[in-house]
C-alpha cells in the first residue's frame, strides 16, 4: 500500500492549498512539479479546471500534456532562475 496520495493531501492541506484549489479560475504555481507529490498536485489542479505553471529544475521531466499546463525551468533555491 502506498501513502503518497495521503502525503500529498496532507501537505496540500498543511500549506493551505485546498482553499485555493476549491476556488474557480485560479492560476496555481507548483514548485517541484516533476516530483511525485508535485505531480499529484499538478494533476489534481488540472482536473479541477485550474491553469497550472509547473516549475522544475528539469523541465524535460514534465510530461504533462494539457492545454492549461505551462512548464517552466527554475530552482526554488536560486532566485535568479525566476527573473523574467
């Protein structure tokens, strides 16, 4: 039995993400979108109709095919990687 979905739900609840996911027409940024938990959050947000910006150090690992998904390369520990 795997506990990853439960862990993702716990983390999303702990971070206050469920309130954002419950609202309509949101754009959600998910850091670590190519990871296990980040991927679960990305999929859940897309299923609920939200636009998702998925941030990953390795955007080639982002295999999501969805009109509302935008992959972005970035590293949460490197502020310069997020300058436009």
